[in-house]
């Protein structure tokens, strides 16, 4: 999977957690984005699920690679956890 880091860190965390919950363990993951958008925080964000290593950097961007090792704690989008009941 190739993930293009957005300019909003909370959005990136939400998207990554949902995407990773759908992928099988062992999936290769590439994360690419601008340093000023917060792509460097991807290493800490995914440390428990897919340890990332910096593969390349150029001027203001970074490319990280990792392999999904653990998706047990991730919650899929359709799990119902993000829904509110209307009583």
C-alpha cells in the first residue's frame, strides 16, 4: 500500500488506522509526504503495528517503508464503534 500523507495529522491517523485494519498482516506499506505536514510522526504513530524505516528523503519530503506486523488492536470502519445511537 502506498499512503500519501495529508496536511492534517489527525486525518492521517484516522485514515491509517482504518486502512491498516483492512489489510492482512505482512502487507508492505509505503508512507510518503512533506516534512512540514508531519510525515515524520508516522514512525511513532505506526510503531506498534508496522515499524517504519526512512528509505529516502529529498528537500522537504520523506519516504518511509514498513511491513504490517500487527492489526489486532486496530478497529475496522464498519465495526460500529464510530456510530451513535439515536434513542
